[in-house]
């Protein structure tokens, strides 16, 4: 059996991205050379960005804002929306019904500082 270990996003400003992923998304910030990674339990977002020379790269390397990621919010969609509002994060779409890895849920869509599309899916809607 395989499981997802990490994916890559591209950031343009380490401090801005670190504040967002730490404070809004609840990530553990892991220093990595000139940059950082964002850890969520046993999964991680590795980051390409200023001062980082990554090898190997995808055939079409991910640009800033070029990723679409879904995270499970462990609670209600109302609590997720209140959390985003408290951090000044604009919800672009939702709540809307969606199907994720666990089946039917309710999602909110928003963006990180570089424009990466993020989704909170709530299975306890």
C-alpha cells in the first residue's frame, strides 16, 4: 500500500507564506535549507521559492499559485468559515457539497498569499 508523503508548492515570500501556513492552516514549520516545508501530521508541503535550487523538477515545474489542495477540517463548516474570517481570509466559494476521499462533505475554497487554491472539506457538516 502506498500513502501520500508530500507535495510541492511554489512560494514567492518565505515570511508571508510561513505566517499563512502556520497561523491559518496550523502547519508545523520545518526549516529546509534556504526555505521551509509545512508539515501536517504525516504529510508535508515542500516548497520551492527564493534561494532554493530544487532537483529534480517536474517537466512543467509548479509556478506560484499553480497548485490546488484540499485539507480536511476536523469540525463543522461553520467553524471553518469562522476560522478563516478571523484570519482575514476571503472565502471564494462555499459552503458547497463536494466528494472527497472519505465520501460526501461540505467545502470552502480560498487562496494562500500566492494564489494557490485551497479547500477545507468538512465531513461533519
